[in-house]
C-alpha cells in the first residue's frame, strides 16, 4: 500500500514588530534612561518635600522660556479662533523660536510639555500646526544637540512617531515619570505630586468620562498637609478647571469659590496667596460669565486682575499673561452694548462666538520665585 504523504506548508518567517511599535518602545526606553540616569548622576536633585526638584543649572531661565512658549501658543490659538490670523502667526512664530532654547534645556518638565502641546493642537483640529511643531522639535534636537546628549534620541524618536499614537505615548510617558519620581523622591515630595497630578489632569481633559477619582482626596491632603497647602489648592484648582472645560459652570463656581476662600487663609507666603487668588478669581469670574451673572463676574474678574498685579510685584514672571488676555475679553463683553442687548432679548446663555474659549492654567508648574515670604516668617 502506498503511504499517503501529507503536505504541510513551510514555516512562516519570523515577523518583525510594526515600525510604530518599535519607535514607541525605543522612545519609552530613552525616557526611562533619561530619568534614571539624571537622578543617579545627581543632575536631578531633591530640594525638600515642598519644592520642585532642581534639574538644571539654568532652571529659572528654562522655566521662563517654557512658560513663554505655552503662553504664545495659548494667545495665538485664541487669536486664530476670532480670526485674527496676523496676531496668531506672530505668536506662533515666537513659540517656535522658543523651541530652540527648550530642546537644549535640561529642566525635567520640558519634554512632557512639548508632547502635551503637540496633542493639544491636534485635539483642537490644528493638525498641520501640530505636525509642524513635532517636526520642528525633532529638527532642532537633531541639529542643536551633541551626539551624547541624553535627549537627542528622544526628540528624534518623537519626530518619527506617527501622530495617531501621540496620545498613547503621552499617557505612557506621564505614568513613567510618576512611577520613577515616586521611587526616587518618595510620595510626599511635591515634585512627585506634580507629575502625578499632571498625568491625572491630562486624562481628565482628554477623556470626558474620566471621574475625579483619578485625583487625590482633598480630605486626605488636608489631614496630612493642612487646608492651605499647595497640594490641596492644586486639586481644587484642577476640579474647577475640568468642570469649566466640560461646561459644568454651576459646579465650577462652587469649586472656584472654595479655592478663593482657602487662598485668603494663606498668611505665611504672599506668592502662594496671590497665585491661588488669581486663578481662583479667574475660574470663579469665568464660570459666572457663562452663567450670565454679570455683576458678580465683573467683580471677580477685576479681583483676578488685582491679584495678578500683586503677584507681579513679588515676581516679574507674569505667569498669567494669557489669562489676562481672556479676562480683558470677558470684561469688554460684559460691559458692552451687546451684553445689554442680549439681556433685553432674554438670552439665557452666552453665545459661543462672543469671546472665545477659556484658556486653562498650566497645572502645578512652579515659576521663578525669589523667596519673598511675608514679614511674619522672615
């Protein structure tokens, strides 16, 4: 009897992982090496549980450039929304100029902010601008950094990564920062808290179904650090921001009022007092603006301007320039004939085109300070 020979297909050649997977994993590996290597070499150093770590010899300058970069994009996007394209172009050009300094910086918060800004622009349907920003960051990193610079490969990989995977890579990078900061600094360090909060804030902004369970409980923070500690105030500020972003202005008004109340209780640090009063009054006045509480909104927004003026006397950083732009827009509309006409017509909501979208705060970023405390603690 003839044996029947069974035919079997030849074994498939081993397949290599998709290109986007390889780029993503290499990028995460480079981030891991950057964080661990910076802590191990002492380039990123602990300065106490209530302060941001020192991660650059020119940290104050780099933070200023980073805030200028974010501010220029915020004002430029608002200008584009109201069809002031010349102003938008000027602001965006200034932001792109800042990138040359940022890619050469060592401050630990530069890379997360650059990635977040790319995703913000893409989420705002400014895809071409987001792609241009991503490519320019990669180009500056390639041309301006030496071959042994620890961030060179990160910027190069960022340029290679497809925009489709940018949201996922941002979330994974923020988790990596949070895990390693807690490992090297401990969970009580404010820098660990900032990184964790930044990741939670981004998730709350990007996914509207995400709840406040991602944020630390305020009652716990109050019991450990006190009701006027910056950690509790940061959580309340983020809650107000997210509620405003989701159009829940009644709830945002309650959170913002709580932030103002706690900020008024700060008597040992004028910088923290006026910083939190500025953002508290801003969120409160913005919520009242959209709730059409005209007189209350005018009062709160004017209070925000006065608080920011006091903050600028302590520190010339001008952290709230983008927010001042929005406050002046709101006040102009509140005091205009158009508002009075809308009231006469019985309008119960602010038209979407009246002023423009809210400009939200950059969470937990610590600007330059000159250790100017109130006389009580000197």
